[in-house]
C-alpha cells in the first residue's frame, strides 16, 4: 500500500453512532478513489476489528489506548511498509502517547507533566513514555482530526472531502506569506521569516496589529505565527511589555483562509485539540484554520519554547517544516524531514529541545503535496511517460522513504539519551547561571533541573534554572516561563542559552 488510513471504527461509532460512521466510511471511499487517480493506493484499516488485524496481531480495544495503538501501527508498518500513515480522528478517537515532559519539575515554570505526542507513531522503537526512545523518526505520519467531544462528524467529513479534492499548485501560489509575531519577539521572528520566505517578506507585529485581520491579510497560502498561546484557548496573544493583547482569534478566521493554506505556529498549545465545551463552545485556532480551507497545520500540543532573539527550538522546527513544503515535499514528509533536521543538527538535545521534538506534529493528510514539482525536460518526453506511466511516483517515493528511514535509524543510534539526575553544577557554571538569572530578571520561585548526557567521551551535563512569571493585564494573563539552560563539560561551561515559553 502507498497510504494507510488508521481508523478505529468502534470509537467512531461510539462517538457518532452508526449513521455518522456510515458517512465517514462513504467519505473515506471518495478519498481512496481520488488517491488512486493521483497514483496513490490507499488502504483503510479498522484497527478495532479482530478480522482486519488478524494478519498483524491483536486489535486495538474498543476503548482505544496509546499502548495498543502504537503496537498495532508498528506491526502494520513493519509488514506493509506504507509510504504515508494517516491517523483518523482526534484524541478521543485515536489517543496520543503521553510522553514524560523532560522540562517539568519543581515550582515555578513548565507545569506540563506529560506531552501528548504523535512522534512515537513515526518511530520504530516500541511503546514507551520516555522521549529519548524516539529520537530517530522514520515514518511519514499525519493526523486528520475531528472535533473532540462532537456528536456529529461534520468537520471530519469536510476535511476528508477537501483532501480528496486537493491538487498540487505551482510554487508561485505559495510565494506570499502571512507572518505574525508578538512584538517582543520580532527579532527572532524576522530571522525565521527571512530564512523561510526571503528578506522581502512582510512581518505583522502584535501589538499594534490583530486580531481583526482582513481577508486580504490572510490570503497568502503560507502562514508563520510566533505568538503566545494558552491551554484550551481559541486565541493567540501578542506582547508589549506586560501587555498581552489578542493577536489572532479562531472565530475571526471564517471565510478568510485560502484553500490549501499551510500553517506553522510556534505558540504554546498552538495545535492543542480540546473539547470546545472547555472554551465557551469555541474550537481552537488549528481546527478553525482547517475548517476554513487550510490543508496542513504544524503546531504544538503543550508549552513551547524559543529565544527572544536569534532562533532555537520551536523557531527552527517550524521553519524547517515550511521550507520543506516550499521545496515540494508532501505535508507528512515535510514534518518528518523537519523532525530529522531538528534532531540531526545537534550533538544532543537538551530537555527543552527534547520537548520540542515530541510536541510538534502535523494536522492534515500527510500525502497531500501543496507545492508541485518543477518537472525536468526528460520527464516530458513520450518515451519517459510510457516507461513510467504507472510506477514513477511510487518508485521515486520508495527511494525517498529508504533514505529517510536510514536517516532516522542513524539518529536513533547516534544521539545520546539525556536523563534527569541529581547533580550540582560546577562552581564556575553556577556563578554564570546565577548572574544570567539576575540579568534576565528571573523572578518568583526558581526551580533547578539537572541532567546527564549519555554516551562515550567527555562528561557532559545540563543544568536548568527556570521560573514562572504571570504577566498580563485584565483578562489577558499569559503564563510566561523563562529558563537558563547551561551545558557543562568536564566541569567547565560549554554552552548556555535562554529560552522563553511561546
């Protein structure tokens, strides 16, 4: 098979009743037919059926859990080697793996005990909740969501139909961008925008702009957003000093998003899937983008991080994703390539980078290719078309998957684990961190974390000072985590950086 759709029929039936499930199945048939015309053989597998899962192992229980789902995906991927894996539904249909948050611990700071993650489904390592197990993703995975807690599958049907209609467009259709940044992070965001779209791309700052964007503002098909976010919130926030005005609002997107738009959002909880009942009936921005025509959304499930100046963590993985989309990758391949590039550029991942790798994921059909390839001259000849009429796309795609699997397996072997451990910084490291904490105005309760970097060679350790400052005025109060992260080698300071929660 080329594309595997992971469906949990029992969970969908429990959520939408038999009539709703029948509508979903009909929409899936339309997608399978459309994929076939695109040269993609798609198989829909109901992992809740023992008969369907007989060739691969045990079925996923009627009330699905992440451990069973991971085992099922591993068995199917090993046997069938699909080029794309599409997870159908939100977390109340197909749960994410609750990775332990390596940046959690102590008072003041990151309070995400776990990081809901689709990363393990993209990896060959068996189920676990330690993100160190999943440093080498090899699979192309995306999630086509429905609305958590919904009683009707309207959004899922809409997204399946849109996926069936989607076609690649020339790169020119994606040349323009909508970039939005909290004013305080404009230096970091400008660097990301320049790296991705070129130095002539416009940048919108909040404040003063937002959230009532005109349709022409949001018309570009590439969106890059670096603002604050909050749990169960349909809004992103800007920042100027201690003021956090609303920069982007879910219910103001309707009728303004161009079909095929691709979004990367660095914001904390930027792609969190929550029941709208938890936010006065308003769904999140990610679902609102998809509902209004976007084909892909790359974002975070929890608190995300980056520097105020320069690039790091969320900045990098988001721009890598958009860069690969612009280069002609499918949405799913762009997400995999972004993960591999992010992990592969480092000798090790500190706890905030480990969290970044685990928390960012793709909402959208991983097989969709927004930007079409520029065909070379030989492919336009009659002989070439006759020779590769049925196998060219699949064969080249197979070669790409072989390379990506090799890259992922190398990362899994090469990157050392980073384990939490009770350690004291060497005296010069401690002095530098304390001075930086004071100069950074790290206030309130400050917590410490220490880690040991595995592997052979020098003795390397990571030390963290982090705190939580509650900023904002009136109802717009946004938690802001600030952390000093120092890497120590043989008792000397090797590297230090400062990160802010997005």
